[in-house]
């Protein structure tokens, strides 16, 4: 009697409403935990450190140039297309008797282009120290990992270098206070949670096998997605499709179930096409891809249950069919919640 009661309960509309409420609360918690934590997966840019051992191999202490970098504004900020355009200010404090301003002005950014560069604004600080700054516009990309899209956080990196000088002669030093992102800098949908700079050098190997070293600075911004609009537009329709499919298991008209499932699958396929249109163009699976494959598998299991119900209704009693539906509902909900938790809260979390 108890088994029959439980079975009829789990396959009823009332049970579906209760399961919908409980699972919605759990899914909301999963999403909240993910969006409030910072989990970038991006490949880290590498800066070789000029350690005392390295300087000892060079045989002399290189000249140190005090460098500053201020980001004034982002003109373009496209994380999906990996395209960024920024107005910034680069400054140097140097001894003009030891290095010329023309040499310092030959700086560049790897994975980026300096689209505009002003004439230097020069100020003499002392007989041996000159201050110079350039107003620049830089277009660049970064090494992003989109495995957790659309719940992805990133490290936005700019690699500053100057191939006109050798690292054993000149190193650019930047103090944390000289890498500035003013509070007025606004990025729609994103929040800057960290800013880090690292000075050192980079090494190239020529075709002749010769090692060439140039000074380098890595400027890195930790950016966290704070916009919930895109997340809601993606996940709420997908969850609605899931609940519509599950509600069909509470209806005893199997032909109507099948027609509704076909309509849900059709809408789901159009939704999948729309999601792919706004997703990054990468050759690996992202979190949203796995989530949609999970839903597709759930829809397939629902179809199997409906097919078995249609096939077995001439053989089994209504109580046996209700038991089958009840077990299927519980199993599908448990599997969906478990794998959703894994994808949202565990999958590739750094």
C-alpha cells in the first residue's frame, strides 16, 4: 500500500509542482554560489624573473626604468569575440644620458597593436631624471579559456615589451601603485576584482639558435562577470523546457505526451541554435554545451518512459505504470540535480 501511494504521489501533478519548487531552489543556490566566486581558467602569461642568479650570468646590473601604466577607459570590451580597445597612459622615469627617449618610445604589446600614440609629454625632474608619458590607444586580445561559459571569469592580460633594447641592459620596473585603474573606469556587465603587474624579461630563440632577451611587463586584470541578464536569458528557458517535459510524465494521455514532447524538443533545438550564436567560437566543449547535452539526454529518457508507458499499458496495470512513472520522475530529478551541480559548481573550477 505504501509503495502504491508513493508511486502515485511522485507521478502526480502535485508532486511535480513540489519537485519543481525544490529543484528551482537548489538550482538558484548553485547559480548563486558560482556567480559569487571568482574562477578564471585562463592560461597564465609568463614573465621570466631577473633573479640575482640571472643578473650574475649577465655579468652586470641592468639599468632600471621606473614605468607606469594607467588605463583611462575601455572603448571596446568584447569577451566573446576576444577583442579589447583601451585608452591608456604609459610613463617612464629615466636618465636621458643613459638611454634616449626615442628608444623608450619603441615599446609595443604582444597580442596587440598600438593604434595611436601621442608625442611624448616630457618633464625634467632633475639633472639626472626625466619624466615622459605617452597617451596611447591599444587594441589587443587575451588568452581566454571559455570552458565555463556563460559563467566564465577571466584574467585580462597585456604584455608590454621593447625589442629595441636587451634585457641585460634595461629592465622596466613597475610598482603596484604605478599600475592604475581608476574607479571611474566602467565595464558593462563586468567587475574588476584584481590588478597585478609583474616585471622581468622574455626570451626568443632566433632561426640561428641565438637566445635573444628583451624586457617585459605583464599587466593583468581579474574580471568577474556580474551581469545576470545573459545567464537568465540562457538558463531560464532551458529549465522551463525541462519542467515542461517532466510535467508530461504526470499526464496519463501518452499520445498527448508525445505531441508535447515533440513541441518541446523543437523549441529546444531553436534555443540551442540561438545559444550557439552568442557563444565563443572555440573547438572544445563549454559548460553550456554539456548542460544542453544533459537536457537532451533527459528528454530522451522521458521519451523512453512515454514509449514504455504506451507499449506496456495493454500488459501492465495502471498501478504498475504509475510505479514506473514515479521511479522515472525521481531518478531523472536526482540525476539532473546532481549533474547540474557538477557542471555549475564543480566543473573545472580553478
